């Protein structure tokens, strides 16, 4: 069974972001997190939603359709 709540190091590995960047994002409330006493945890489902919501969609270029 996969643990639903991840710690900061696990999220860093999962997203490819540094621990420092994640702490900065937490302090600026730019990433969803859960406070459990002094611990900062991340809900895996919320992180997946956050990643999806920050995905840049591909825009087709008109030049690509020209032979």
C-alpha cells in the first residue's frame, strides 16, 4: 500500500523540485500541504492535482500545418 501523505523529501523526489524550493513554496502557499503539529506533509492526490493544474498545454503552430 502506498502512503497517502508524503514528507518534504519524498515530494522533492516525486516532483524533481529541491527541498529548499518546496519550503519556499509552502511559505508562500503556492503548493498544497498539510500541517500535522510541527510536521509539513503533502497529500499525494493533491500534489497530483496541483501538477495537472500547472501543466502547460501544447498549442499548435500554424506554421506546423504548412507543407
